[in-house]
C-alpha cells in the first residue's frame, strides 16, 4: 500500500489463504512529509482502507525499524487497524516517548521482540534477522509459510564496524538462503550506485578531525534518529575538550531512549541549550535538529537569529552530517545562505566524509542475492527508476522471476508462477491539523488552487 514507486510511506501486506479466508500480516506503517504542493498539510499516510475492511483477519503489524517512513504513521492509523504491534525495545521506547509528548496520542499495545527472534502468527512463522542501518535495532524478516519463505529486507546495508548495534548477520541470511527462499523483497534505494557504502566508523574519523581542528564553535546537524552519529560527535568532542549541547526536542528524545538502553554508555553528559552562553567558543559542540531545512527546527531558528538561547557567528563551523532528501533543497539552501551571510564555514558531504547512506549499493545487493538465491525478486523501497534498475539487476543475478510492483498491486507468489493478479484500493491520506482526510478531499484541492492561483476579492 506504500513504498513502491516512491521513497517513504512504507506499508506492505503479506497474505495466506483463499480470498474469503485470507489472513494478513502488515510490515511497517510509515509516513511521508508534505511538500509545498500540499499547503497546510504536514504528513501524508498510505490509505489503509483495504486492510481496515479486513481488520478481523489482520494478525499483526511488524515494525522493521523506527524511521518515520517505516513507523511514523502508527499513532494516527493504529486505531483503524487494531492489530497487535511487534517491535524492538528502541522502536517501542521511541513510540512511547512520542505518545507522552503528544496529547491525545493512543496507547498502542506493543509486543516486544529482539533483532534475532522467532515467533508465529497464524500461518506465518516469522524470524527477525539483525541488519545494519542508520538507526539502531533494524531487522530483516524471514516470513515462512506452507507455500515458501519470503525474505523482506527492510532498510539495510553491510557495515562490518557499526558504531552502535549489530552488523548485518550475513551468516544467518546465508543459512536462510540455503533452506530455500521463494521470494526476496529488497531495498532499492541505492541501486544506482556502484561499490559498497562506507562505514559509520569512517564518518566518525572525519568528524573527529573536523572537531579537533576547529577554532570556533562547531555545530553538527544530522538526523535525530542516528544514534551512531550522536555517539561519534560526543566522542570527538570529549577528545577535543569540548562539551556537547543538544538543541531540538527530537534530538533530546532519541538521546534519552538511547541512553536508557545503554547505547550511549561511556559518553559524558550532554548539556541543554540553556548552558550555551556559559561555554567558551572553543569548548562547545552543538548537535542540532533541522538538517532537512525544516522551518521550525533548531538549525533554521539559529540561522535566522530567532533561537532564544543559541547563536552562531563568523569563525564558527556548521557540519551537515546528512544528505538532503529530494524536495528539501529549497529549505536547506535558505539555511546555508543565512549561515554564509554570517561568515560561518559550512561543510557538507560534498566536502568531507561526514555522512554515509544506510542503504545498500550494488556490491552489497550482489552479496544479498548470493546469500539468499531467491526464486522470485520484488524490488521495493524506491521510485519507479530504482525499481526498474533493480529489476534488471536481479535478472543479471540469475533470478528467474522478477516482479516490478507498485502500490496497490496484488502479487501472487505461490502456487504457480509469480504474477500481479489484481489491484486493491490504495491512495493517500493527509493530516490536516487534527484531522486525517483523503488527499483528494475538496478542502485540500481548493487550498491547492488558492495557493497557486491566489484569491480575488
């Protein structure tokens, strides 16, 4: 229902049984952030109407990891779904922290699982396998049924030296491949890129060198959920004799959850923004939210001189330890120009190795296919170009049946040949204030017309 033909809003369904008696498993329940083409709208969800109509047959929802595009829609859509939710402690604690910070958010019944666990839901025998990604406790899923096994990778990469958490368990994946895998549903994000994604350890060294050599303040902005990056910055700051100030509620929330689970053991205490004015310029490292140009995030407010406690000046350095997600270029560019006007030095991933992707490049994909050796491949997590290129890659790897599916496609994997056999209802919902309505709702379309055409009185 989401994530095929787009980046974001991941929501997959696996079904076993005849049409009238089919039982379902949902994997992920993600969100996307609205752009300028949807004025007044913050969030976009996949429309779960198809499975809501079948909710009595929805056995469970498994969250592969806690990135917004994989679990960000849970709080809003779970009341419609009602099924038990399975996730790791890090994901569960982040969900609970969000509930406590958002009045009216529902209490969702979570059943805790580990990155390496096995459990049964009706006809599904499910095994979770640790994979490396840019957030802790990410998992692939081996979904075994009477008709065969599906390996759903989730988001992953091969990183033998992750800063936080476990590396991708290639040995276990190969063992599953040896058992025989019917279908591989695999991340397509970086199928256009050759080689292997660099390790977080390499980013840590780059950040270390930058922080050690800086003269003024250093501000690092990154995705708040990247605990490895938070730890790397903290370690480099300690070596340089600097204290770390966290700026942004999301960063604070992730830090608290990570610390509770022991992921930040051995790290000096972080400081809050109200300590900023007490620290000399060469004794301070800032960790800020807002790497994607979000107007209300910490970095944008600092760049515009609107933050009540934190300021930057000529001679300071801002490191964008992130990549700009397509669609966010305008917001990021505005911040960069404001910082440049101040005389702040700006470092991005074009200048130094300050960010690495959490998704597999071609050589990593090649290893996954060699481990799993599936009969069928279904490229996932990508726009149309990514899915098309991944289809050709899978064919080159010797996979006999490759299905390029898009949102709403009902794919039959077994028995018989793999094929798209139907289209189920699918679409988009948007969050407009406290209301969740179809993206095609008259209020949204009229607002779009007004934003582009204006109003004459």
